[in-house]
């Protein structure tokens, strides 16, 4: 991988040779190349940057020189790749699990004996198919039973209706057709919703899926990792876990990659993090009161600078997009619920408008129409709830990346600082006439996050994939609970920073 | 929009299938339920597409910002070299190189791993295309409904 070695070279090489060493490392990487290869290509880049390989004689003559200035490839390097370096398994689709889960879910409760025979009681317990094991499980199991039984009733109603076509006064063929349509709607909604649930299981890693289906996972753990509960309103511990997981997948420790900032820069960062002049995320931007988010805090170092890790920066950015995303989710949820209610009652209203009985006349019609009503509300509402989590997730990522933009932007810094009491006595200025626009004053409005050193650039570069990949398993796996306990506390990070900082 | 198109096709078939008048409530109910559900799904997809496009657009902004910071670092490098300050020049050169690398990485990342919706990179162009398709579908639905109504009244 060329860029890995490029960064290694920039960080580790003596400053005056850094540019040359970029070329050296560019060809030395790709799966643990030797230092000899590095020196080989170092010479080739010095002589001709477009050459890919140097002659053996040139490499031999320069090997000792390059080896003296270049550490072994891989030491202290922050891995970079355009896709996660490791841990691709959690986002792989497993067709077998999908089919198995679809059968269990769609056929429930009729599929329960089959499931108990194949997988045993633990699986049914984990999937909340059995109404035992505490209030939460009982309630969820009862809801599942109720919904599933209600889903079967339109089928029974249609069978009754079709078996004995009623006379014209009771609807005749039209009554059969109505029962057929509503049964199709209910079954299609159920199939879609069950398919989504089965897809969630299908994206579990194989090992984790086996564990879920064979061991009794504690209910609290299940609930804590439920996407509709957990990933909608992300708690700080879960966010930290997901960011650490994203760092692991990318191959680096997000707590070992850090910005080195001045105290003044940290103060500016906090102002900029909590300020939006367009009102977006205004609720998150409180500078006081109970709703204020914790400020970004770094670790003071001996030379007076402050070290802020990439993980802390990503967390601060992410948290400040959470509340407005939730507000959007609530608004969408209200509209969606009302529309689902209207949709579910539409057939009844249509029948009324045509002068027919809203719930039919015959037993089959009554059974079908009455049972279809809650199903036509529940299944679309559940499907849309899953989609809303995807919207929240996309929105948080987009807005967090937007905030990351503002941190390195002179324009955003100037606009914010000119309007903030902390930095400007004439806060909330209405006219630029009140502002010092001299070149010196404009120069002083440096970006809040200065990319003025290779270490800061690298840390900024690492924040991007953290924001893009943190919690990525939720939307990819259709928001399925992971069932995985939080990882044990990581060991102290290796002293990688001294290699590149 | 694809789902809307499929839904429109289904409803058009239902409305033109020559069912008896007594079956009309069932047909209309089916159409209403299908359309509203499909519409909601489509709206959710479009909202996701909007934010996906916004996230993708951030990559271009980031690359531009890195280029600006790189130009500033080059200025600092030139100034340090002119002043004969080797240490400052070396630091500036390393920063320039790193900013250049970072900018290329950001652009490559945007090219290779954009936010995708239904397998397609989320862009504002895709949104416009889907909006045009939705407008066409809506106009077709209205035309079918008007023809049906005219036929029944006539």
C-alpha cells in the first residue's frame, strides 16, 4: 500500500529528506516490503520519480544510506486503506441464516416447534419467541404472538369467503375479491417486515449468529444493542465502543492518533463545535445549562500544548449532530405513523363511501377486514421505523463531516468568531463596518483546527473514516442487534506516536 | 421511485382490468394502500439519498480545504527558504507533503467508496434524475385516472 509507507517516510525521516522519502516509501509498501526494497525505490525516486524500479547496482550502492535514515517498514505506521483493513466479516451477508430466519419469523408461531427442534430453547429465548424470562421478554413475545396470529386471520377469512361465495346481497364475487386483496396486502407487508428481520440476522458474523442461536443472551444485553433503541439515540458509551470498533476495522488505535494543539486552539475549537449560525443543531450548541454537551478536552503535555485524540474529536463531532437528528426522526415518525393509520383505515373508509359495510357482511369478510386493519398499520410502521434509523444515521454522518469541514475552514472560523462573545466584544455583528478587516486582523482568524503539522493532518485524516465508519454495522446489517458484549478494556496503546510525532 | 413506478403499474392494471362495479371498493382500497405505502418508502429513500449526497459532497470540500492549507504551507516553505531557516523549511516541506497525500487520499476515497443508495453513489444528479422520474410517474398516473374517470362517466 503506497500511502502507508509515504506517511511513514514523512513522519520518520529527517525533515530535509522527507519529500524524497515519500517517493521512497511509495514503492516500498504492499504487504511488508523489506527495508532493502525501500532503499531500492528511494534511489529510483531520487533519480527519476516516474521510474518504478531501480537497477540492482543503484539499490546496492544506496542501501546503506537509506537504511540509516529509514526505520523498518511498518514500524509506527498508521495503516491506511480506502476500505476497512480488517474485520470485513461483520458486514457479510449469509444466505443460509437469512433463509432460516425468514422461515422462523414468517411462520411464527407455527414455526416454533421446528425452531425448538432444530435450534433449541435458547434460540427461541433470544429471539423473544417464548413469553418467559422477565417482563420485557414476555411483553415482546406476546406482541409477536398477537401480531402473527392476527396476520393469519385474513388467510382464514379469505378461505371461508372463497369456499362459499356469498350471494350478491352479501358482496358476491366482489366480497371474495376484497378479502383476497386485503389478505395479499397483509401477507406482503408481513413478508417484507420478516425479510428485514431475517436480513438483520443474516448480516451477523457466523460465529456471533451461532452464539445467538445456541446460548441464552441476557435480555439487557439484547436491549442495549437493539438498533431502534440504541442507535437512534446513541449513548456515549456505545458511541465510544463503536468508534473504537471502527478504528480497529481500519487498523489503527483512534486513541493513539492525536492532534497537538495550543490551548487557544482548543478554546476556539470548542466555540466552533458548539456554534452554528444557521440554527442547525442549535439544541446541541448550548453553551450553558443542563443540555450543554461536554466540551472537547485534551491532555496537556509538557511543552504547553494540548493533545486531543482523533477518537475524542470524532466523538465530539458526532454527539453534536445527534440531537437534531433525533428531532428529525421524531417529526418523520409522527408523520409516518399518521400516514400508516390513514392507510390502514383507508379500505374501511372506501367501503363506507360506496355504501358498503365497513367490516363486511359475512363471517369471512368480518374476519379478514378486522384482522387486516392492525396488520396494515403495524407492518408498514415497523418497516418505516427501520428506514428512519437509516436516515438518522446518514444525517449524522453528513452533518458531522460538515462540521469537520468548518473546523479547518478560515471562512467558518471567521464567521463564527466574529459573532461569538468569547472572541469578539461586538458579538452578533450586523455590519462588517464594526469589524476590523485589516489584513492583519484577517490573518489572525486562523482555522480553529490548524493543519500545520503532519501529525495534525494525519489525525484529521483519521477522523474522517471514524465518522464515516463508526457504527457502520448498524445500517449495513439493517440495524440488527449485535448481541455482542462490549469488548474488554483495551491494553495500553503501544508508543506509536513517538515514531511519527 | 422504482417502487412508485411498480406501484403505478399495479394500480393501472387493477383499474383497467374490467372488474365488476361491485368490486370497485376493493380495487380502490388496494390502490390507496399500495400507493401511500410506496410513497412513504420512496420519500424515505429520497431523504437518505439527500443526506448521502451531502456526505459525498463533503469530500470535495475537504479536498479543497486541504489544497488551501497546502498552498499556505508552500508559502511558509518559500518564506523559510528565503530566510535561510532550514529547520522551518523542513517542517513546512513535511507538512506540504502530508497535506498533498491527504488530499489525494480524500479524493480517492470519494471516488472509490462513496455513500451509496441502492448500490448507486448518492449525488445531487441522481436526486434530479429521480425527481424527473417521479414527476413523469405522477403525470402518467393522473392521465390514467382522468381517462378512467372520463370512460366511466361517458
